[in-house]
C-alpha cells in the first residue's frame, strides 16, 4: 500500500513556512575509468537488490541518494561520466524529458541499455535510494509495462524499454543538484536544494494500466491513483459536482510533459468550497505525485500545498465511476498557487494493441506534476522538449504519436 500522509501531522507544519529556492552551481566531473559492455536488457537490473533503503527524513534521503549517485559514478568510464554529468543550470534540463518516446525527444545522460548489469543496478539504486518503497515499485511496474508492450503488442516503436539517467550538478549532501530519469512513460526531475527535495516537474504514465505478468500476477501501476481520484469525486455533493464536472469527453492535457506551461486556473470547483474531509481526500490524491520520497519531505510539501488549497481549482471530465469496462477514462486538473497536476487517459493505443488487454483510454495514462513556484527549484527556465524526429514541437500534446 502506498504510504499515506497524516493530516494532523500536516497541520503542525502549517505553523511554519515551507520555501524551496534555487541557486546555481557547476558540476565537477570526476575521472574514474571502468570497462563497459552492453547488457541484454534494462529489465534485468530491476531484479537487483539495492544496498540502500528509503529513509523517513529528508536529510536521510538526500544522504542516501548522494551516496548511491557517487557509487554509480565510480562504475563509469571517464567518457560515460562526461555523458552523465551536466552543470546544474544547464538549460537542457527542461528540454530533454517528455511523454514522447525517445525516438522523438532525445533524452539527456546515459541509456541504461548501454550499461553493464553492474552499472544498471547502480543506476537504479539511485532511484531506490530517492524513492519510498511504493513509489519505486510503481516505477518498476511502469517500466515492466513498457517491456510488456515491447514483447506482446503490435507496436513497432523501438524506444520501448529505453530509459536514461542524468545528473545536473555534482551529487552532494549540501550543494544543489538534481537527478533526471525517464523514458516514454517516466520523466522524474528530482532536485536537492538547500536541504529540501522537489519532484517538480515530473511525468508519470503507463500503458497498459493493468496486465498479467509471466507469474500470473496482475500488475496495476495506477490503481491507487484511480482509487484516490474517485474517493475524492464520490465525496462531492451534487452542487459541488456541477462546478467540478466539465464534459463527458475526456480532455487532453494542457501542459504536456516536456513543454512550457502557464498554469491555467480558475476553472472548476474551488478548494474553499470543500469540507475539511474533502480537502484531506484531495491532498491524498495529490500525494500520488508529491509523496514519492520520505515521510518528512511528503508532509512538508503537502503542508505548503494545503496553505494554498482554498485558492486551488479542480476540474474533471469523462467517466464518473471507476469502471474500466465502460467509457474512455477520465481527465482531471488540479491547479493552484503551489500545485499543478493533470491526469489524462489517452484516446488511442498509439499502435500498441494486445488482444484482450486495454491499451487505450483507461489503459493508457499520462500525467504531469508541476509547482508554479518551484519547477526545477528555479534553476532553469521552462523550455519545449527538443524534437529530434516525428512532429514538430508545436504539436506537443498529451497524446504520444507512438507507444
């Protein structure tokens, strides 16, 4: 079960202020030669046991992630280190991640498929040190879903199963730096800034949303998110729903991952019109994106969002019950001074069809989380993802052209 926030704990943080700020530093590349070879697949590394676990504190997470990042660097050749490491303020930080496949938007850093199994395990250990157990499991499930599509679907997209990792700034427990990790359905931007951690902006998606693995187990990477969304929806009165609900048609994303965003707001149900219990349910839903790390980081970030919840708007379109056998899914937007989230079911399979498996609508999810006050810890300006193939950047939408 995903770790849950505690509203009473959040209330205690409201007595203080939570501010995340950015500054610049340069990455100091180190030299360490290591022989490299190409491994058979990224998925083999996900079965490795990481040497570190999730912490309960922000400082513990930063220390664990820094140690894991430094250990990863020591496995790399000088050439690989040069590919991995960027200046903290390098503007490509905002243009090298996307909801598009890697064949359309070239990612920064190292492709895990080009690493040895030892290096893959060390790279993934960085994520395992950064994320809490449930968040890391979700990332594993998303990656496994891409591999499942690659193995079982009609898709001809050769980017499936490709993931990249990059560091901006030198790993440190005191200096500013960030981890960027992603592929088609993952775009994590985690920044360590002055003792704080922000995941803004981050893209999480999946296709299919539910499938059965070779062990006969059902994998549902976003089931908890769906449940939290409908727990909030079902708590609303008819009058509140009249403000919240926009259309039977599933809307497309306004602020696509890897694009710029002007954070549209003012549409839908206003947070000040929610009861305290409904606000807790909304914060529980938001925690699916801001609650990826330790308890302290999650609690502080939710406290900051809670302070601005009265001026936050929520709108919804598409299905009104969690029934994946009917309709084309849902869209919702949460937009306020401190949080911007979109969740959108995609209206097509993008050419990845599997008999008996839902790979469109309910089964194809894209989402984006951003912080209007603190994207990238304010280290760079927003930019459009650099398109290296396919449609132009002006065609960036929430629906990818291929799985």
